[in-house]
C-alpha cells in the first residue's frame, strides 16, 4: 500500500523533479518510476537523546509526502537500558505529529530491549511484546510487492535479528539496508562510534547480510566531529536550515521536541505556532547531523555541490557524494577493517567528493526537504 498522495509539488531551491507522485508545472507525474518502499528504523526518543533523529524523521516524511519514497513504517528503537544516559520513551507522538502534518497514515513499531550476544543471535526466546518490531519488519517484507529498502540510523538490533530469522526473505525482498553507524578510521581499537556501542554484535551482523549493505560511516575519524572524505558528519546551522520553512505545524513539532515538553497533547501542540522567543532561541542553535544523504540516495536522489537535490543519474561530475564498492571485515566487537574494491561485493561505502562544500550543501538539501512539508 502506498501511503502517499498522487499529486505533489516539490518545493525549495527551485527544483522540480520528474518522479512518481510529483507534479511538474501541472503535468502528470512520471508513472514509469515507482517510489522505493521504505522502512525507517531510528533511535527516536522524547525527551530526545540527540535531536538529529527528529530532523531525519522530518526528511523521511517529506520524501513520503512527495511520493519520492513509499513509506511503509517507522521502527522505533527501545530505550537502551544498559547505558547510563537519560532517555525518554520511543517517540510515537513525534511520528503521530508528522503523520498529521503530512496527511499520512504511516505505522510504527517499538523494538526490543534485549541485546544480541553474538552476531548470529536470533533472540529466539523473545516475548510477543519484545519481538513486535522484528515481526513487523518481516511481515512488511512478506507483503510487499517490491523489494523494500531499510534504514538503520540507531541500533541495528531489530533489523539484524529479522535477517537471521528470515535470511531468504531478505535475499529476495530487501532492496538493501542503509546503515548509518561506525567510523572508517579508528585511532584506537576501543573508540567505537555510539550506534556501534549500543550493540556491537548487531553492527557486526550487518556485514553478513544476505542482501546489499550500504554503509554510511558516521565519522571519517572516530571521535572527531568534523567533515571528512569517508564520513557523513556535518554541522547544520538552524537559522540556515529553517530559512523559508513556512509550516507552523512543523515548527511546532521541532519546538515540542527541543523544549522537552512533557505534555501528552501532541495533537494540540501542532495546532499553533511555537512561542516567538523560543523559536528564536532554536534558530540560534546548530545541529550535529549524519543521515540525510542516505535517505536521498535510497530514493534515487543525490545532492549537487551547490546543494540542489537531483536524480542520481543526472548529477554527473557535480555530485557531492557517491557510494563505492568495498570489502569489509568486521569483528564481533564492532571493530573492522576495509578496503575499496574494483568489483561489486554487495557492500558499498559512502564517499564525500567535495568535503569543503559538504556541510553547506547538505544544509541546503535538508532545507529543501523541510520546505516541501505542507503548511
């Protein structure tokens, strides 16, 4: 089932894309290109742990609203019980808010609290409640008429367990797992990126998948918060990314998240604009970001060096990044070694082609997606 509407206009940066479900100057959409079915698995909490995930979710809903992906559902990580951090609950309210704002009906499922103890673990003894997201992922693939792409922007546990339980299903029905985790260079063996730390065995299992793996390392160099050739990280100024975003409900969505509101009135929250003083404070902040490039690439889109969103096939030498074939060996503890490959391996790694322009271009691309969300 496609949860998107059939008539959409792509806004922002003056870009019009000839994709399924997108109107171009009143013309009928190109029905020859079907949007990629997508399951988005995220560590989305309220109150948040890291609010980049709410920006990612808004980008995913923007793509779904425009018919650029066929958004089949949101997998929500369980609150990590083994970390000494202050986490909120899985943010089902945030999903509900964006469903309302975009006029969609995208389901969600909460993942397991249990950890894989080895990379082949199927967590066979999970209760009905603990296995909800795993069973939902499997069921979504079984029911899909086309291969489904899966993003993993937090823990990979639910995806990894699902693949171990139904490897042949993933071989046939998974278009690829887009894994946002890890670092391509580790100055010390114990320097594991956060998403890897959540469950190293699940991270290691990703490199054994029976389907394609698209690996988006969070950092070029573990522990260094700066853009690099082989990492997705960049710093995004709020004032830049929200420029031209006219949707007051979307502003309220972000305000509710940033204010760590304890209100359960998620519906009424997005009915009014956020307080002006609070919104100005939000605009003065910056955000560590990682994942939007993966969301665009799985949809057949990319970003130019000036920040325009275009079809991947049309970017040519102006592409800001691309995926490269790679050979990877990952240990059970999450440490790995890799090298580029001249031949297809079923494993690809993210490669930034213009590091100096990467932060500004990605900020513009995210702004374009946010501007497309209805007012």
